[in-house]
C-alpha cells in the first residue's frame, strides 16, 4: 500500500482565485491597467501586483506591455478562454444555490437579432434557477432599447454598438465579434450590381459599418430589403435576394460567409453591450449576471442555441 500522505506530497495545489481572473479579464476588456483598476475598484499598483502574482503562479507571461498598449501573449489568449468560462460558471453557480428564493419583476430589453436567436435560451435557463423572478421582455431596435433604458422603463438592456461609440458609466461590453458579409450557400446575390442588401434603417450599427465599407470601396449598392425584423432579413438572404452584414457567431445553417473572394470589403467588429440599472435589487443583478454568464458560454461554444430560422 502507498504510504499515507505520499500522493498529497506529489500534488502542488496551485489555483487562481476568481479575483485574479476577474482582474485579468477586466484588463483585456478595458485595454489598460488603469481602466481595469477603476472597473474592479483597485489601484493600478494593486492591479500590477495581481498580474505579477498570476504570472508567477502560471509560470508564463500573459501580457505584452509597452507605454501605450497592453496585448495578450499566446498564453494569455488561452488563459482568457478559461477565465471567462470559470467566471461564468461561478456566476451561474452562485445564482443557482445562493439566491434561489428571490422574487420580483425585472424589465429586460434586447435587439431583435439576438432577441429571436439567443434571448429565449438565456431566459429559459434563468427560469429554472430563479422560478420566482418574472422577466418582462421588450424586443426593439438597439437605439430604441437604449432610449427605453434611459427613460427608466428597463432594468437590464442589451444592444448592438460599434466599438468606437463611447461607453456610459452603466454599460459593459459582453462580446465583440467581427461583422461578416453573409449570403446563402450557392447564392448569386453577391454578384449583382448594384449589390442588393438586407438591412435596417439609419442608426443600425451593422448598417453603418456596411455602408462605410462599400462607399470606401466604391461598390454600388441598394437596400433591397429594409426591415427591423431579423427573421425577414434572414429570409431575404436565404431566398438569394440579398446579402447582409451580421456577426460571425450568427452565421449558420444555409448561411455562408462572403468576403474578398467575392469582391467584398472587410467589415468592422460589432459589440453586444449591456446596461444595468444601478439599483439595490438582487433580482435585477441576478438577471444581469445570468445574461453575462450565458454570453460567455455562447462565445465558448458551450450554450446550445438552436437556430430561430429553419
């Protein structure tokens, strides 16, 4: 038999606590130590000490730093994936076991594109862990969702935005994803001139990126289908009547990515941002934390969201 304690002596109990991981993710998302310090309520020097401790525990460097920027090393990219998944699971666990009996009503808003594709799956999971919390959902354009939030009629709100748009104090970036040109597999709409597009009206972040790219490339286009309904836009694409700019994560099924090979210019990235009302309400915070953890799981490919469009 093995001598008692021998196996224990062979195992080095190393682990990164959630505070270190939260600081690491804050640095990545904010792009600097000073901005991350504001986000996690620590001083920049404390942030530096946390990063040093983390790198010592891991035995690798996770950031390349100079006087102007902070970028991830290859090891840092790997760590980011793990960190986001661990933090998301921790939030989900706490929501499930610590506050299962909370009650109340939370007013939640989201844009149509994610409202039909992602939100039902997020709220279904939330209803299991918080059966006594009622979530009233409003689906609208991102600009009107933002207006509703600022008017005080929403507690938690998701919206699409371009990365260059300023962040309000109550706003956080949940996801940044490349916009891509999207058509139907085997389609020919991308070869038409003027280029037929399926988009929403002025003020849509995805439209702004597409129009700017086409204008810069000198490519003539027309808005063949203008609708605030994401399902209508996808139907136009699947019928090969138009192409559209959508986030890469939403390209699935009969949809395919188009790009330089089809003579189309590169598009910018788009963000999903979340605004949460600053109130002392555990139900509001629970919804916000749950949405955050589900978006992280979706990014990691761990949230199975069946297509809303057949």
